[in-house]
C-alpha cells in the first residue's frame, strides 16, 4: 500500500478558506497601506481616500527628515536591545537554575510565568502606580535604603529615569517568555550527553557552554527573534506610563506612528513611516538570522 | 489507491460534518438568543466601556395619549413634542434606542439627562457608549467618519474638534432642526455669547448644541491667603501685601512663599504654592497660551497665517512657567489633567487654575477645601500700550463640550431632540450640577433667581460672580481645522520645556515649524480666513495690544 498525495483539486479546495481569510485580513489592508503611503490624505481633508492626490515619495522623504521619527526609531532600537538582552540573560539563568528537581518546583515555575498572563495594560498601570513619588518603589523599597530623600526621586520627570521604568516593566513581564522557551529547550537536551560528559570529567560550566548551549542555539534564536519583534512594537507601557514624555523623550516609534495616524490623522504619512519601519525590521531580523544560522554554512 | 480514497473520503466527511455543525450551531444560537434589547447592550465593540443606562420598560404608550408634561421649559417641551411627532409619523417606533458616544467624565451628567428624559419619553431608550480619555472620543469620531458604521447617533466633542468632524463628514448640519424646534439660542436664556455661537458654528452653519462652557478661573486656598500670620510674614519677606494676585509675577512670589513654608495638607501631602497645567497629554498648552495672549501674543499672522509664537511673548510665557515650576508638584509635568483636581481638592495646592468643574468638585462635601476654596480672575500681565502700562487679563476657554449628531445615524432628528432636551434651561442646569465635566453655559442661569440659586448651591456665590466676569475676558480655543493637531504639537513642546528636555527657543521654533506644515496641509487661504474670524473673538484689551503692536 503506497501513500499517494491527495489530488491537486482537493488541496486547492482545502486552501480556499485560509487563502480568503489571509487575503482579506492581511493582503488587502497591506496593499491599501502601501497605496495610502503614496497619497496625501487625512480624514479631515474633506474628500475620500480614493480621491486623494498621489504625491509619490513625499511621505517617505518627509519621514527620513523628521527628527521626531528618527529619534523615536533610535529610542525603540535601544529599548529592544536592552530589554531583549536582559530578558534573555535572566530567562536563561532562571531556566538553568530551575532545571534540577526540588520540592515545590511546579509552584515556583507557576510563579515565574505569572507576569506573562497579565495584559500589558494592567502591567503598565501597576508599574505606573509603583513608580509614583509616594509609590512603593520610593516609599518602601528605596526609602529603606536611601532614607527620606527617596521621596524626591521623580521617576517620570526625567527622560532617563522615565525610560528605565519602561524597561523594568517590560523586563518584568517578558522575562518569563524567554524562561519558558529556554526551560523547555534545556529540559530537552538528552541526559545521556550530559552524563557522558560528566563521566569524562567535564564540570558544570563546561557542560553548559560546550553541550547545553550549542544544542539549544536554534531555540535561542527563535526566542530572541520573537521577543525582539514584540519589543519593537512596544506601545502599552509607553502610552500608559509616560505618554511618551517628558516631552517626546520616551516616545517609541509605535506611539509616534499612532499619534500621527490617530491623533493627527495624517494617515498617509503614518503609512509611509510604518513601511519604513517594516523594511528596517525585515533587514535587521534577516541579518540576525543569517548571522546566527547561515553564516558558517 | 485505497488509502487515497480513504483520505479523500475522510476529508469530505470532516468538511461536511463541519458545515452541518456550523448550521446546527447557528440554529441553536438563533433560537436560544436573548431578547434583542439585551443583545444591543452586550454586543457592541466600539468602546472600552459600554453600559446601557436606560432601557424602556412597560407597555409603550401611544403618542396621542401622552401629553407633554407641564413644568418643563418651552425648549424641553418642544423636544418632547418633537419625539412624539416622530413616533406618530412612524419615523421612530417605541423601543428605539439612541446611542451617545461620550467621555467618562461626563457620564454622571448624561445619566441625569437620561433619567429626566425617561420621565417624559419612556418609549425611547438611550445608551451611553463611554470612552475613558478625551482623545479617544476624537479618535473614535474620526474613525466613524471614515468607516461610516452608524454605531452611534450623537457624539460629545471638544468644540476645537468641530472643524475636523465637519470636514470629515461626520457632523450633520443642524440649521433645519434649529429652525424647526428652536433650542432657545436667542433671548435672555440663550447660551452665553459669543461662546454659544463660536462653539456650535462652522463656516456659518450650526453643527452642534452647547453642553458646556469652560472658561478658566483662578482657584486658591482662601484660608492660607487670609491668614494674618502668613500675611505679616509675606509682607516682611517680600515687602508687599499677600492678596489675590493680579499678575503672574505676583503669583510667583506667593507660590514661592507658600512652598517654602512646607505646610502639610489634611491629606498628609505637602502643600505646593502652585499647580498649573504642564502635562504631556493635552492640557500643557492652556497655561502657556493664557500667559502668551495676556502678554499680547498672537498665534498667527493675520495676513499671512505665519505662526507668531516664536516671539518675545512666547518666550515670556515660558519664562513665567519655568519660574513657577519649582513651586509646583512634579506631577504637574507628568500626571494627567485630573491630578490637578485631586491635589486642589485635597488641599495640596494654594493657587491653581482649571475649568469651572474644579470649583464644583471643591464644593463637594468630601472636599478638604469645601469651605476655603476661593475663586478669582486669572492673573494678568502688565504690558505697555501706547507708552502706558496696562494690566491685560484674559481667560482661556479650552474644550467646551458640544453635542454633534452623526451624519450616519439612523435617527438624526431624534439625536438632535435628545440634545435639545438635555441642554434646555431647566434640564441642562440639572445635568451640569449632577456630574463633573459639564459646566454652566446659559445666561439665565446666572441672572434669573430661580436658576441662579441652584447654580450658587453647586458652585458658590463667589465663583458665580467671578465666572460672569471671566466670561467677558475669555478667548476661544483654536477653533479652526486641524485645531487639535496644532494644540497637540504645542502641548508636547510646552511639556518638553517644563521637563527640561528642550529649551524654550527650540520648542517655539519647532512648534512654529510644525504649525507651518499643518497650515500647508489644510491650505493657507482657508486657514487664514478661519483664523481672521476667530481673532475677532479675542477680548478687546488683547486686541488693543495687537493693534498697538501692529499685529492687527
């Protein structure tokens, strides 16, 4: 009995619903966005978008000369690099520490992944309240170390400290994501390899660096790429905790595009900026994957 | 071959089963679904918070047997009669639901109006679609202008948004309804002019009904300002009298004095000398604009529409704000607008300025300053006009909520009639006194004893007097197309200066550059015509300075 592939007609039939769905929710809006990026249109312009004048590359040129866009883009890149790096290191360390069995391990793992279950908007609100002048960070934690002067620490008043609060919220919520992937990856490393290395006299450090880490490299790449893509889209924390302020000092690229599109209603310009961001992310992620996976082949 | 057949058969069986399951599911869902009324309260996707406020109960009555209740003002009576007529003609049927999109701060106000509406028009339900933040309402309104879903019938908006929502095609012209039903916009009980006209009119047509007036007044801690001990101490330190400040310069000294006293409020928090808006979300521009206008600044050139904010008056406004900054709580730069209310009501600030609703909140029984909150005109700026110094006072009128009927509503006339009912002299006063963000907008509420006594109960005698004077020196928000965008850019830059991330010169030049782009986007000629009309509405004292400086 030979397994033969299903006829082409069945395959096509089976694919129709999915293709229709993808076409309507992904392709059509995406094509529309590309078209809008080449127009000069906003809802208050007094005419419908399909009657808007085509302005060519004007919006793209404007974006590349827009200091606020470039600043928000740079800030977002810093945000991604810092959060993903810290989350990766913490997630990996936690996963390694929890690899061995001990009483109450399941409870500890549940506690570690708990932040992941909260909506980002809730996390942002919690951290916003925690970092108030008289919030628990100043009033309880730092006051016990620095004394009453801790109450004069205004986290959201300075660009650097405001940015740090965003990083802390993100790291708190998303480290468990990296932890989960790393924990699964490390748990899947064949025990026989570790035991063989131990028999040959390898120490824990050697086993980690020479056996475990190389074996989980593909999952590390996936975790980092997924997390970086998500971190690049950060919006909730910034919108709720700092509003992009003080001034525009913590305004990320998502928040800026949101403001241009939704608050200033410059839909065409927002579409152009979105396309630029998309192109840069594609290039960066592709380069990262090449560096991690394909460079040595 | 057998395997292939089996796979194909399995696939077809699965596909068929799925289709049948969907059909059965749909059928079961249809027969077990709740009544239509309930569905309408649970399936909305437009908002963050959706709650049905009123649903009609009881057997619908026929319009011919329901008299318009006596005791209602003529404006409200006409609205109720209008609804009955619509029902008679079959334009609407009993059980019709009207949907109002609004911001959370006006919920209690509108609930009161709906409660009263229910007494006279029980046949028509009114649902509130509540959004959390003010900009959310603007965004949803503009999205509706694009998507045209008809998911709400009426929307309450800032008067600054009117140009945008009209141009976007969302706002329905109301002139015909004004003529047909007469909302009481003439005579002794008309809305206060010129506010009543400039907040509801766009390019000569009526598109809205007034729900509010929002002229700023100065609020202060009277107990601290009249304390003899502090008065003597202030006299000794500054060589002048401690009193309600006439100028911003005087206010800075007093704010410094009270901040340095390190007083503790009843709440346990520190008492700050001042709290004026400098926050990043939308209100920072108000303080800057107030000082700028009083200093004789003009926003745009009246001949070219070039921004004129990068000017000595603009720098002066920043200078005053930066001098005040050390005496304001840090939250003035970071928190949302409501934080100012919170701190004043807790007694944590001596001088502040906000919408009339701040006074209403300060007079509530739970307020720590209910017996000691004073009201005064906004501080002014001394400027030289024709060689002599003159104190110029002006008061901003930001926001000013108005009600707009959606062009995509199924019941636009009904939507209008609800607004007319809710803003009638009698119903409107009940509405503004019950909730938070809507404030008095009809003249007779200040003048006619039967209304004034109620107003005084809600706001206090002193405020009612001060507010009448403030109306005379008020100036409009930027009521031209793109108004929200112009002001948002200004707010961002004012906040940046106050946070120390930009210097005033850069902030002003950046704002001017942003404003130029916005003006170009909408067309210089059209924007200029709108601005020329708006400039006429500024107080005479301000215009006299503009003329003296050659701006006008």
